[in-house]
C-alpha cells in the first residue's frame, strides 16, 4: 500500500481528484487530497495575505499531523510550486514527487516568471477589474481544453485564486529537488500550454517523464491513465 498526497492547481480544490482518489482507494492505497487555503470549500477564508508559503504550510502540516511517511506527493499545475516547497521542508517524509503538467520553479522564481507575458498581463488585468487587485477570477475550463462533458461543472466549481500565490518567490536551498525520485507528466493534448519550459527542465535534470494526450486537467480527462502512472511511480519508489 502506498500513501498519496495529491495537490490541486489554481482555482481548483479537492473535488478535482474525486475520480483518481476513488481509483487509488479501490486498489488499497491511502490517499489525501487537501484543499488549499482560500479556494474550493475553503473559499470562505479567501484573503489577500494567502500566498505560496501558506499553501506549502497547508500540505506540510497535513503530512505532519497525519504522521505520513514515504509519501508520493503529486502537484498539478500551480500545485507544482507547492510540492517543491513541501519537499524543501519535509524531504525525509517524501518518497517521490510527481509534477502533473505543473510549474517547476527554480530558486528565487515565482509562477508568474514562467508564464508567457500575455498570460501574466491577463491575470493582472482580471484581478484589477474583478478582484480588487488581489484575487484572480477562474480561467474558463475551455481554455485548458477540459473535456466538453466536464467544462460546465469545472467552471461551476472553480473559485478565485489569491494573486500573491502567483507572485511569491520560492526559496530552494539546494537549487534542485532534494527528493531522489522525480517524475514529470506532460499533458500533450492542448494548445497554448505554458508547461513546455517546466517539461524541458525536468528532462534536462534527468528525471523520468511521460506524456498523456489530453487537456490540462489530466485527472478529469484521463483518470485511468493518471492512476496507472501514479501507481507505477509508487512501485518504482518502494
């Protein structure tokens, strides 16, 4: 039995992992899908002071208080920034990292450093126009090529994201992952992806990589394929 902690991306919440969580549980694994502060069912606590460090603390404290070890820690999209921070503070608790079509930051970078200029400017404009300058409204699911059947549901479920989570710079002492086993899963089925830079970084570091031909929300478009990838990673890390 493996222990998985699955970290969602911006605007999402624990809800996006329902299919993968169920599949992993059905195979006897232990699964945690925390919702980060200020989004999803935690959206009532949304505030301007929620930043990347707060979300790192959310996940790190889950691992501490649930007394988890040998964790397979997976981060989707913005969640890649979060798991990099968690690995920095709890390297002894983590067996492997999985970056799921995710941002792979280097020391001193923030998420906005890896976004194309036009994407970054759009987020800032949306925050200023609709979010009092500090919260970014959700990007429509269609932009991320979420499958047509789920788009309406995803748009309904997504909530504003604190802008500070995109702008706070990460501090990584070693400059690279302190975890020995790292894997990057690239969603190759959508146009306009900003994750090519992170994918190339993973390959240049000698990490294992794979591709799943679908939109950005792999856990919704291809839950079976993703479940298989995560179980294979857990087997390799054991």
